[in-house]
C-alpha cells in the first residue's frame, strides 16, 4: 500500500516510472530484472572485472546453472518457489558467479570443472559466502536455501554434479563460523524454519566444529607457560 501511495505521488510529479516497474510488468519480466540487477550488484560490490550475464529461464527444474563457455548465468523458474528472501537469491547467484569466475580462467579450467565438478562445488559455496557478505547480504541464507534445495544423496548413488546435501551445509556453516562468526552470534535467521531444521539435523557435526576451533584447556595452558 505504501508503495502505491509513493507511486501516486511520483505520478503527480510526472515521474510515472514506478508505475511501469510495479504494476504493469508481468511476473517473468520482474524476475528477469530482479535476477539481473542483483547479479550485477554482486559483481560490482566485489569488484569482479570479468563480464557475466544473467537470465531468468522458464525451465521447471529446481536449479541454477552457469554456462561455462558463454559465462552466462541462468536461474530456472523451478527454483523461484523455494526462495523466501533476497539473501537466498543472492546465495544462488553468488554460487553461480563463483563458477563464472572460474570459467573465465581459460579452457583448461573449464575442462577441469566439467570433468570433476564436485570439487568445485565446495569452493563455489565458500566463495559465494564472501561475495554475499561484500555485497551486503546475510550469508546464513546460503545454509537456508541449500537446506531447501540440496538433496541428501551420496556421490556414488547418483549422477548428480553436487555433493551430498548435509556435507555442503556443514561446510558452509564451518566457513561462516570461522570467517564471519558475527552472523552466527547475532543471527537474524535463528528462528527461521529451515535454519532450525539445519540445527536439528547437524548437531553432531556442529559440535565437532566447535571443538575443532575451541582451544582445549591443555592448549591454553601450554600457550601460557611459553
Ligand atoms: Zn555449482
């Protein structure tokens, strides 16, 4: 409603642009614009000097892909219903932009990415966290969107190019835990349904991470005696 009032004010000031933006564009045009604008925002905020293009694709598959030769990023219609925030879309786009950065490193890199895609997935998730933070998005949303779309299958059980869902989630969590802990300490997604489910299903793994990075009493006393 507020937006509508703003539009009226703008209209009376002979600036009808927001009418076109808000009311007359069909859903798919809006998605195209949103994806494109966010993609370019992430590129600019991270000072990425390589060109990439962004497309909304009407495929119903729950996916987003990067075409390695053209460095074009395609967000499929099928993934849209899974997203509840800008942060989550930023997570998807940042992951693909990370693939785009690698795709720019030449033909040999592109061959490696195609022949061993899984090894690039963890790296793409980690780099995506950096890209999100630099562009002003909350990286915890990466865990949330992955929890919704990343199935629990082992690499030897399917032809999927992506690693087992929970391993990816835990790896992203560990990276945020070590690099950007402030987002977990002051966590705006703490009560999010999908984040709560991540906490529930990864208790053992998160305990191991806490122990790995918390110096034991023995280590602390060793340090003090030196
Ligand atoms: Zn990927």
